[in-house]
């Protein structure tokens, strides 16, 4: 059982370059999300999706795009990388049926460490 | 707005000491979930506990225990007889109960160092 798989694990970009961080889960979870982790700030939500074809913004969405064409995949796109986007990025997924059955523990990937020069 | 505060940025203890990690939260919702996650030096996030706002019973799991007090909006985490393997960053998080999927609001994290 692979769980949540993120690729790549490490990446160095130059300012202005674009790239896509990949996230895939094999647990048939409806809910997927992207967080960034910066020193002293915990994890902050970038974008999330409650199912295929549905995405929404989190706390820090600027500079990032997402799409959810399948239940399994939730890629995060940086259109024009900036040094402020240097961070560790985590993808997460969880089972969700809403209401009292929502808020199941989220399963996190191992993270992508991204440096923008 | 929702907010989670972990006032202790770093804690250092000697092995076998008990240690409590504080978590204070703010929410206007009457129903919500609280979580604790552990991030060891290897970097992955490990789920420890989920507690809903209806259940104020304390919980114990081995050397770990959690004290949820709705009156003071706190959800503190205690490690009894700490071990070197407990060294990690610990995050407290909050989520609305009727938010599909449960967007998590994280605290800043507390870095625990357990020395032999």
C-alpha cells in the first residue's frame, strides 16, 4: 500500500521557471490538499479538493495552480517560481463523506523540498 | 477566524522526564476536531490523535496522554518518561467538523529534544 506519493523529493529551480509537483494516492480518498511548511509557521494550506473536478483555495494560494482530473492525482503547479516559494511542500489525502464522518485523519506524503534561486 | 497557538517553540528535556506540549486554539464554531501530528527528523508527518469537540474525555495511549479542556480552549499533549525517539517537531491542528474533508489549521509547532 503506497499511500500518498509525492514526486520529486527534491528540486532546485531558478526564478521564473515553472514546474509541477506531483501527488498521487491509492486509497480512493475524496479529499486531497497541498500544504507548505516554512520555519516557525507550521503548515499552511495552499489548495484543496473535495473530489475530482472540484478545487478551492486555501490560506496561501497565490502563485500556485491545481487541478483534479482524477480521484488519485492532485498536481500542484508553480507557474513562475519565486524565491518566496522556497519551502517544503506536503500533499495530504483523507476519506471524507462530510458531516460527522468528515475530518478523518489526513495521510501525508513524505514532502517535496523545493529551493528557488 | 480559526487559529492554533503553540507557544513553546523549543523544549529540551533529559530522557525519562515527563514533558507537556501546550496547544491553545480559537474558533467560533461549536463543533470541531483537534489533531496532533509528529514530525520526526526524517521529515514525514505522523498522525497521533484526533479528538472531536463533543468528547472532553482525556485519552491515554501508552506513554502519550492528551488533556482536552473546552473551557480554556486547550488540547495539551503529555509524554511520560520521555525517550530519545520522542525527539521531533509536534504540531497541533484544528478543523471544522462540517468542513468536507477537514481543512487543517496548524500551530507553529513545538520542537522537542530529548537528550540521553
